[in-house]
C-alpha cells in the first residue's frame, strides 16, 4: 500500500503542503481565492524550529490507537487507510488524545479530521506530495532509507 | 476452538476483532443481557442532546456479527460459570460450553441508601441506552432534574438533559466537579463553564433525605438547603461486575484481577474492560480504569491471546488513565496521574481565555507522569505517549515539548522511525 513518507533533509519549510492540503479539503478550487487571508485547516503539519523542518501527517498505523480508542466506532481501516466517518463522529477528541504523532486535529467544521490520503477529495493522489517542490514528501510503496 | 464472550460493548467487540486477527475459523458465541446491537455507551448523553440517533449510536455496523461470523445471543444473561466443566450457565438454565471464555461484563451503577429514597418513583441511573430512552420520554420541558454525582457520568447526563428540562441541579459530596480526573483549578474552570450554560451546583454536600410534599419530590441537603425536583438521576459511581468470576473462585478485588494478557486466575477465563482491575503503568498501581479505550485494547489483547496457539506475543501492559471529554464545546484532555511530592515538578498555566494546561513532571525519573489540558488539544497524544511509554526526557526536551508538542523534540532517529518507515515505530 502506498503511504506518505517524509525526508526532512529535503524539506524547505515552505508550508506549501499545508496550503495544498487545506485547499484539497475545501474542494480544490482556486487556492488564492479559497485561502487568501484565512486561517487554514490542513491535515498535515509542518514542524520547524529554524534549523530543521519536516511535515507530519497520519501514518496509517497497523495498530491505530485512534481507531481502537474511538468511543463511537467512527474510525475504521479501509484497505489500509485509517478513515473517519464524519457522520458518526461526535468530536469527543479521544483520537486526538490517543494519536502519538499529533496527526488527528479538530476540524473547522466542528468534529475532527486527519489525512485520508486525499481519498475523499482528489480521489487518492495526496495533494501535499504532488505539490511538494523538493520531493521531501513522497507518496510511494517503498520505505525511505534513513 | 470455541470462544464464548460475555458482553457486547467495547471490551467484547475488541475481543471479537482480536480473535479474528488470529483466526477466521474459530467459533465465537457472544452473550449479552442488553438486547441491543452493540452501541457506544458514552453516546447516551449525546442521544439525549440530539447529537446522535439510534442508527449512528451503533458501535459497529449492522453487518458486524455476520461479517465476523459471531453467534450473538442478545437479551440473555449469564448467571454462573463452571470452570471445571467449562460452561457458562444462562438465566434460562441452559449451559454453553467453551474452550476459552471472556468476561466483559462492564460495571453497574451504585445507589447508596438514603432516608426516603425508596419513595422516589422517578429514580434512574444513567449508564445504558434504556436509561436514555426512558429519560427521553419521561423528562418534559417543565421537569426539574436533580442529579446526584458531579463526575463524568453525572455531568454528561446534565449536559444531555439541559435542553429538555426546566432546570438541572447537580449535587456532590466532593467540593469540586470531576474530582476523579481534575485538580482544583481546572475543576473550577469547568464548573464555571457549566454554570454559565445553566447547570446549578450544590457541592460539598449530600442529600440527607428525600420526601414527597404536594406534587413534588424534595431533597433535603446536609447543608440545610431543600431542592424540589421531578426526576432524580443517581450518578454517584459504578462498581465492576466481577461476581461471575468471584463466585467461580477467581481472584477479584475492586475488579476482576487480570494479568497483562487479560487472563484471570481461572484457567481459560479472561476478563477485560470496566469489570477488571489492572496495572496503571503511569503510577505502578493496580486500579479499575473504567474507560473505553482501555476496554477495547484489553479486549483485543485477550482475543488475540485466546485465539493464538501457544499465546500471542502481543500483550496489554500499557494501560493508563486517559480521558477526553467535552462539555458544551469545551474540551478536557488528560492522561496519567497527578502525583505530589518532592520529585514532582508541576507546571500550571491559564491562558486567560478559559484554557488551561498543567503538567506533572517526575524529576527523579525524568518523565512526564501526567497532564491536564482544557482546550489546547492539538498534539495532546504526543504527551499521552510520553506518559504511557515513560519516555525519558531531559529538562530541555521537556521544556520544548511543553511549549510546542511535536516530534521535533526527539532525535532524528526517532523521527525517521516514524516518518520513513511503513509501520511507524515511536
Ligand atoms: C454516560 C457515560 C459516559 C461515558 N463517557 C465516556 C467517555 O467520554 N470516554 C470514555 O473513555 N469512557 C466513557 N464512559 C465509560 C465507557 O462507557 C466504558 O468504559 C465502556 O463502556 C466499558 O466497556 P466494557 O465493554 O468494559 O463494558 P460495558 O460497556 O459496561 O458493557 C458490559 C456488557 O456486558 C453485558 N453484561 C453484563 N453482565 C452480563 C451478564 N451477567 N450476562 C450477559 N451479559 C452481561 C451488558 O449487557 C453489556 O453489553 C462513559 C460511560 C457512561 C455511562
């Protein structure tokens, strides 16, 4: 299964991935029109301390604590992708409490959101990886050597 | 191999899924007193508030039992276990044989006796879907609701009923709300928030007696105040349903005693969830950690062990108290324990906008023992993992993490294991 892998030595800290992610979640319209001047709500997060930077998004764990701990049964694993049923979720934040990587976040629409590999918007080509200018974010089958 | 599971909630479902990870073929029989399809117990207050419905409250899809090839005997109660004959005896007198058995019977609410309590016809506890369905019918816009207990269940009930009733008053012997998960300051923040939404509190007191006068019930409190009410909800605590194991000769304490594989002291009998007592790795103490994520994980570990020939290498040894709960949009996230003592450094701060963060750092062991966040939920799971894994932290690392929870505080090797590997290993 293809997943997102991140090579921090290639990350420029430009945060384009955050913008592309937020825009994909809002329907992939004209990015400038959709996002300019707004607080964005991406599922991917860039960590940056001025020296190093890298992006973090859901790892689609084989032992997903978010799914196991979900009090409503709204999180399931479909073909290896950890997905949230927004219709069932009540926004209790137990998944946010459980994810060791900080990859589940409150959503601007009231409940929670996480990376679902763009299955729900661009049909499965993660926008962050597609638009990373330096290929620091890869969407592949292969692990990335450390 | 035939597995019998008693219960149909988080721990039982975790067990079904754990068994099925090991074996598609083993036989599974699931027996539960409640006649409903598996539902999310914590959502019963959301149901009253109109935030879920009878379809969405289901913990697993309608197809769950069929897809997992489970024979579900819903509406049946187990009254005894016979570990020698390896049978579970039903109320109907029927015996069901097993090779491995899981007790996932959860907990039951306790009602302490008080003078006149037996006269209160409209007394209810609040732990089942039946309770929610009853209250949905019984509580009217003119009803005055009195809730005994300002813990998690009492306050969730108060939140769920507020929009349906004329008034909701909560009484608790403890001087603060949510005393089992919050220290004084965050409790005061939450109490004020709940008060602003219209919930009335009488704390540090209890109902000395109940009586009926004219058309209403009355509770006379220890501190002299009298409260008139139409519905009484008793939410003063729950007790583990451990009697099946106890009566069969198994070891029980405040809950059924289990090891890291969820095994009881009886051969081939496992137990998981709210009915058990297990090790809290954040404090090293044994306790009942009656929370849904623990119930699921414990049930799953039990299932994997039950179905694996020679036992599964997976075990559940990393239980900690952890809780995410929100009231009227304000969220509390907490995990671990809040110890005091010389070796504990407490970092507490309010953000001036109703948010709060507090960390309990163990200086002797260089690790985070516990935390409480009101609002500021982002990346909280990073703190939870630090508590659960007892990750050694330098003072500098902890200071960075406190300011900014993230993977950046860790070494490049740790980050690479998370971000470059297929199965993240943190
Ligand atoms: C109002 C409320 C709000 C909550 N909110 C939260 C929350 O926000 N977060 C959180 O983590 N936890 C919360 N909890 C706690 C959570 O619901 C429990 O931790 C969880 O349900 C435990 O699951 P369990 O499988 O161990 O047992 P239970 O859910 O108690 O289920 C026990 C099962 O066993 C069956 N049973 C019992 N005895 C027998 C018998 N003799 N024979 C046959 N069947 C039997 C019952 O019918 C039931 O199916 C809340 C609880 C309540 C009541």
